[in-house]
């Protein structure tokens, strides 16, 4: 194995709801009654017989005809004589172990959901003619992968469902299982119970095997009260929709009644009722802590009704734009803007289009003669989409904190939510903690992770008021100040909000300039509420994940990151990539990465092995060469197969390449 060059850099320190009430009797849905009444017998295997024990090297026997193979996910083998079906497939290594139990033929592979760790070896199935059966709601993630990657929103993305873990190339499927449909095989019936949560289209396969009613539950649950990954439960921006769906799915599974749960990650669970109830309790706690609390009631406004409010002599607020922005105007009529995004919420969303707004009004009401500088609170498109226009029309300079300045200049190089649609020139990079002057005012900027890791608080005193530009870290609600998160695909850190709010409290601002709740007066005591909420959120995460070392991985969808995420190259050229590895564990871990590339593509090195210190990040370099003769294509995916310590995550990370014709590249350069 060839080892890449690398270097280290420190990056971070670090009750179940009432069910029905009173003595009222719950109505049992018809589909559950049918499942309970069904003859679950699996031909020839009731009552449950004893079996002859013999040593297995790759397969673990769970009952006479049920086996477990541990791979990038748990692969389950259901046997009948010399034939078998598999539930999920991982890398496909299970095929080499089947002869241990006398299996010669695999009749089908059934998938619980579409993530790569479940199915990254499916191409082998196509090569061997083994049928693939998938949830009907996720069929496109198997058989039409190229369309998915070409069309998936990358910039200004607010669709946070975890479909980025889709295969990099299509596979042929034999059958789509609709919700509640039964898959029949040699006397066994497996019912597809819809259990959205981990993904929108996930299913749990329920059937009777060796005298037990079993449930192949995918990634709905991994252990009593635990889940494999938290970040997959956020489908929409700032939402708890996936959590809510998962709780409902768990309730449906509990009501069916099973003897054994067979998860995709974690050990099988017998008599799983208590395990499910504990997870419902833990997820309910996260739902309550992370739920969005509505802002105080406001009247909808037209975009043309922009109105500035004078906060103090030199400070002006525009609260009707999609994201609030502020103007500090000195006595000479020069202005500094703090954020400047879309004209209204309707210009953001699906439109994602900047149109000029508010500046003419600002000139009229505040006597502005020039716009000299704009300082953003963070990189999100709703806060920065108007900055390129300010630079072109007014010659404004963009000053940005070092933690997100490169994102503004190269948004396509990153894989994050809410990236700006247009790159912009950063004229001054502000270092962390830097103090600077403009227009007779003294400023300081500090890294402030929370809503996103890539954010900063800017402190300034204006007209005797101690102000803090906080972006989306602190927002108001009907119950007082709240935190702006979690949003995992913004890059969310376990203790980020706590660190940012503690530093904010030390500064003792009199007023917060928020991103969506206007300017609010605040006291150190008032900041205790969002700080306590941040602590509760951390505790809610920790009880959901199997061990403390896993918590950081469970909330970080990109602990292995590729930069640039999306790039362009001419066939025959090489792409230089920076690979960032974040170890969230309290002990050092060895990361092993192996590129998984399209046919004829090559990588240098062909493998990376690096020890990453506890709570640290490491960067490594990788070169990927696209061969000459490669047909032009848009967003061709490649992957990195990741192992951390003894745990193989599989194809955890991906990047995208536009392969260009030479003449296209020449015109791009010109």
C-alpha cells in the first residue's frame, strides 16, 4: 500500500409520549390484523427444530436457516437447502462465504433502502444474473443513477435528504416492492412494511422464519434506544421531519409484533418491544429539543414594500428581505453592509435568483453616497447572493472571515447546504479574532460555529450600543431566543452552539443583529435560554448513539470530505483533490481510503492510510486521472471506500467530475 503525504491540523474540541390516554381501546388497522392472522409458516420449519452446530468463519448463525454476514452493513442470508435469498448485500463479499453452509444458488437479493453501504456490490449481482429486488419508492436510485447525479441540486440546496449516498452507476433491478406487498420465496412470505425515517423510501421486511416472526429493519434502529446515524433524519432545512417519520415507523413496527429485529447496523435484538419503545423515547426527546419554534406572528409583505428602520443614528435595518441586512452609515455618507441577499423569501426558495433591492431607498432615508464594504455573517446564499452585484455596481469590497472566505470564492468546490449560486471575489480575508477599523468604528470578528461551522460573529460599538452580528446562530421565537439548528449538512459540530454562545455572552452585547429576527435587545441572562437548549441538544444526540466516540460521526455526513467536490476536466487530464478526514473519537484512529473509480480511471496513490489523532483533522492529497477517449459527460461520480479503525463504512464519500471535450475546455479558458 502506498502511503500519501499528509499533515495534521487541530479542528475542534469538543419521556416517551402518552399513547392513547386513559383506558380507551386503540383501533387496530386492517393491515396489522392481516399480518397477525397470517400463516407465517416457512415450509418445513415449524415448530423450531434444533440444528447441528459447526464452526463458521464468515457467517454467524442466528437460527437454523438464518445467518448474518458483517460487511459495510449486516447482510442476512435466508437458506432453504442449497438455495438462498439475501437481505441487503454490502460489498458482495458474502458470496464467498455461502459455501460454508452448503448454499450453491442465490435466488434474489432484497434491499431495505438505497444507500451505498447496503448495495455497493450490486454490480456483481448483475454480472452473475442474480435478481435485485428494491423498494418501489427508491427504484430510481438503483436503475437511473445517472439522471439522479446530473439533476441533483448542488448549489443553493435546501433538500437535505440523504440521497447523496446513492450508487455511482446504475444497476438492473428485477422487481420493485410496493408498500405492504408480499415477496414470496419457497414458502416464505416477506411483507414490505413502509418505514420511512433513515430514508424516505425505506422498508422493513417482515416474515416468519424458523418459528420466529422476524423483521429486517434496515437502518431504522441499531440497538435498544439507538440509531446508526442522526443526520439522515433531517430531510428538509431546519426540520425534524425525518425524526417524526421514524417515530411513526417504529410505532407501526411495534404494533405488528415481532420476535426478533435484524438491523443493518448493530446486533440482532430478541423481544424487541422494549428496544423500540426506548428509541421512541429518545427520538421524541430530540424532536422536542430540535423542533423549530415559530417566530412571533407577522403580516406578509410585498417585496416592493421594503422599509428601512433606523435603529440608532448610524445603524439601519432592512427586515423585509429574505435575510435581514444592516447598514452602518458614517457621517460622510459611506456605508458598510452586514449581509446582503435575496429581495424576498419568494426570490429565494425554488427561484434562487437575485434582483436588486433596497439600495435606492437606503440612499434616500440614510443619505448614503457610497457602499464601501460588505461583511457577511456566513456563506449561505440567502445572506450573500447580492454581494457580486454590489461589487460590480458600487465597487464594494467584500471582507470575509477566513473560515468561509474560500467557500464564497469557490462554492462548487464544497459539498454543503445553501451554497451561493455565484462565486464572488473576497477582497480582504479577516483572521480569527482580528480587530479592524472602518468609517470611525472599531470591529472584531470571531469564528462562531453553530448554525454552520462556517460562520463568524462580528462585534462593533455603534452610537454607544454594543452590537453583535450573529447571522442565524440566534433567532427569536414566541418563547424567547432560540438556536438556529441543528442543520447537519451545514457542517454541524456537537459543541458548536455552546462555544459560540459562551463567547457571545462574554462580549455582553446589548443588541443582536440576527439573520431572520431583526435587531433584538438582549442581556447576558437572556442568552442562558439558547445556551441551555444547545446543551440539551448535545445530550439528546449522545443518548441516541451507541457510544460517545460515535456521536460526532453520527451527526457529520462528511467526516470524509473531497475538495473540489464538483470539478471539470478534459479527458486525458488529472484532477488534484484534497481529502479531509475528521476523527470524532477520543482516541487516535487509522483511516484507510481506497478510490472506487469508473472503468479505466486511475488514482495516485491507489490507497491512503493515515492515523488521525483524537478530535483532529488530517488532509491528504489524491490525484485522479480521466483517460483519453473518455466520452464527454456531466457529473460523473467517483467514490472513496472508507475504513476507520476496525469499522468499514464502505463508499462513504463521493465527488463529481464534468468530463469536457477539448474545444469546450479551450473556450472556457478564453
